[in-house]
C-alpha cells in the first residue's frame, strides 16, 4: 500500500480477514529513500509493526511493537464505541476489511465483467469501475444523518478506481484500488494504491480477543485494521 506520506511509504498487511472478525498484522517500510541515504536513514520500520484484532460486537484491539499509548503492564489498546463505529461507517473508506463487506462487494462487482487471469489455478472474471469514495459509505438506521451528510460531502472529492477479480464460486480472489485525494499537502494530489490477494477460502479459523489482563481500555477511536 504505497501512500508516500508521513513516516512510511509502504505497508504490508497479512492475516485472517472476515466480515465479522479479523486478525491482521501490518509491517511498514520506507521505499522512497535514495540509495546514498540508505546507510543513515532506516527503511525497515519494525517498531511500527501493528497487530489488530477486530470482533463484531466487541470492538477493536491493537498491539504495536513499540507499545505506543499503552501503560506499563499492558500490551493492547481496546476501543469500543458506537460513536466511533458510526464515524467509521460515515467516512466510507475502502480499507482491507471493507473488501469482505457484502455491501461493498456488490458495488465493486456492479460493472459488467470481462475475462480475467488465472489466480491460484482458478479462472476469474474482472469487474472494473470508478466512483467517488462517498458511494461506499454505509450507514446504519440509527446513525446521525447530519454527520453522515458531512462526511459524504467531504468524500465526494475523493475518486477511487478499482479492479475486482472473482472466481467461478463468486468469491473475490484479488482486488486493486487506486484512490486520489485532491486536497493533499503542498496542493499536490495524493494517491493511495491498495492491492489485496484473497487465499485459503473455507479454512477453519478461530479468532480470540487478547487476554483481558493485557488490555487497556481507551476512549480513542481505533480503526478496524492496521494503519
């Protein structure tokens, strides 16, 4: 996920992904350091390694290698707030977890398919399209309509294009998304690219929350995936 902003320019996320629970670990790297500076500017940002466990109804648990914002004796931050959940829905981001949401997948698969490539031995078709990011906001019936409208207006400026490869079993096999943010730093457009491969469909998975004695409760909103 090359983002070219802040401390890092690429993150790589691996783990178990589901609509109701996920366990994802992200590592971070600088990929835009000139060769002559690599001896003094580290490219491996291991201290930022982040593991995030999300369980529907139980909120989000986050562990960072540097234990950022965690008091002594604790390892994990836990956030669970209906207000935070509403804000995340209103933002309408297309993060990794969004790509197993039935609502999001229906929108990505709406364009007519064309012949795709073979992925993991499975023939695929590919759906390609583009829209504003606001089209991917998902509101619950009890959400504040004013907040939802504010974020929708903001996200209408962000354009996203995508390709979604789908197998004959109608399961996603690969996704490629490019989002362009016009209001970026230095008045230059900022582009984020996300590439995701889906494997091991149908495998038995058990995702447990961290031990309660290692968890610190926080009022801060935690995004349901590494950032």
